[in-house]
C-alpha cells in the first residue's frame, strides 16, 4: 500500500513492484546526508557526514572462544554484555554493533535480551538487527525508558536498526516491517544487501553491484515513502561466494573492491554509509 500510494506499479498477484526512476531519485534527495548517532554518554556521540571515517564492530557472531577455557562454544547473554563492555572500552570503536547473540534465551525474543544486555554495558551508540517489526517496537520501548521518553529518544537517538533485503531483489516481510517501523519512530535504519557474487547475484563484481544497488535503493525508497526524511544508511555486507565451499568470502580482494565501490555509490548519492 505504501509503495502503491507512492506512485509505484504494484502487481498484488505476483507481488512484484516496479519503482519508477523519479520515485527513487526523489527518495535519495529526501534522505538525510548527515547522520547523528547519540550515545548514552554525550561524549560518545558520533556524526556521519561524509567527511570522516569511523569504525564499528560487526555481527552477529554465532560462536566464541571462551576467554578462560579456550573452548569454542555458543555465546550466552552474559557474553553479549561482556562483548559490549569490551567495545565500550576501545577508543577505536566509534559506534557499537552488537557483536554476538545470546543462545541461552528464547530465540523468539532473543533480540530483546540482546538489547538489554548491550545497553547495560555500553555508553556508545548501538546498531542492532531486531529481526521483526514486533521486536523493533519492543526494543524502542526499552530504549525509550533509558532515554527518558520517546520524544527524547527522537532528539537523541541511542539506537539504530539493521535489516537486509533478500538477494536477488526481494524485500521480505520482516525487512519491510523494520524499514517502515524505524522510519515511523524517526530512527535510523541501515539497509544493507548481503548479495553473494556467483550465488545470489551475478558472478561479475559489476553485475553484483547493480543487484546490490537496486536492493538498497528499493529499501531506501520504502523508508522515504513511509516517512519523508527518515534517516537511513546505505549499507553493505555484499561479497563474492567462495565457489569451492559455497560460502561467503570475507577478507578477500573481491570483498574489498565491492566495499570500495559501495562507498563511492553512497558518496555519489550523498547518503551516509
């Protein structure tokens, strides 16, 4: 309905949406080029404006090496808090993306537990994937208490959300709920494709970038049609597939080239990345 009201062509039977170029271009123009990321400690506030380079942690890790026993095991909620506390101490980490997820809690509400453990242990701005619109709302409730109310959270946004289109060229239900929910709350959403060249996108890097760009811009368009001016990040976890193992190749030349190209695309659109 949001896309149809925004002058997109919606085929409800096939569930295919065609977005006219001018609608995408208008969405790019309306998305803020400057992003304010508040921390619980104002000294930890961070601004993304295209003129500086910042660093963040990355997630979500599914196994950790126990720091005492050396055992490789699944993380617990206590580990989630410890990871946040470590990154809170590191001056080189500007904003915190929850690095691991708790395996010892009911997974239906796992991200709410992760949010509780994270915010209790960091004074920096937090990025996290809520996994659904319902959990996004609950996390906003939790963080609003920390901020002193929803209005104060809008003025000092302590949390940003992350969601991924499904390659190739799909905005799944939870992705749409998160994009729209974040926009309505006035909070940032990092929309990042996780296309894998040779797997879920073309084997060429240029072809993969075309797929990546279409997916991220579609998400940004949905965000701006939901709430014009909603903060977004032009994100990326796109890389090439390791054709021997059938897995994502990270720390490879292809990943580096794709990431550099993604940064250039974001700069061209004057979008935070």
